[in-house]
C-alpha cells in the first residue's frame, strides 16, 4: 500500500511540476518555486491519504487518541528513540546526497535545476516500479 501511494504521489508530482514550473491554465510560470510547491503538495497529499486509509482500515499503525496518552511514558520514548535513530541517520545521509545534487544543478542554472526537478520524480517512479517488479519476479540466482 505505501508503494502504491508513493507511485501516485510521484505521478501527481510530475503533473504538478509540469504545470507549476512552466505555467498554464491561468497559473504563471513559477520555475524552481513551482517545483518546490509541487513536491510539497504531492507529498502532503500522500501523507493525508495514507493516514486516512490506515484509519479506515482500522490498521494497527493507524493513529489513535490512546497513542497520545502513551507519550508521557519515558520507557516508550526510549524504545522509540532506539528504533528511529538509525533510520534518521540513514535518511539524513540520503537527504544530504540529494541536497548536493540540487546544489550542483542549481550552480548550473535555473533551467537546469527546473529540469532535474522534473526528472527526479520520474526517477523515483521507475525505482518504485523496479522494486515492485523485483518483489514479484523470482531471480534464478536467488536459489543458489
């Protein structure tokens, strides 16, 4: 389910990038600011849809009011911190690498940065599709 929502968010990001960067339908061309706005909107929609679906499915990961009462328990906070620190480090390194790409393309020029901002969601979509296919395809070397 999260992978499906990611693919939908990436497609929405591509469409919004095309629209907001280049303008059209009464919206002026916004360039890099349009790319940032498109990414913010698409990721926000992804987060809201994910939370709504989890609540509708009554999934064990859905946010409930009782979860906020556990926020006072230091033992639970310790377990949470031990769990998320490695993930935060990993995502931080990934974000730093992505930021370096943006800096490099930003130095090349505004048009180049706008183009790469339109291509990165496509890269993410193809990576997601590759991971889905990899999950469903049995490789011959995997049995060795």
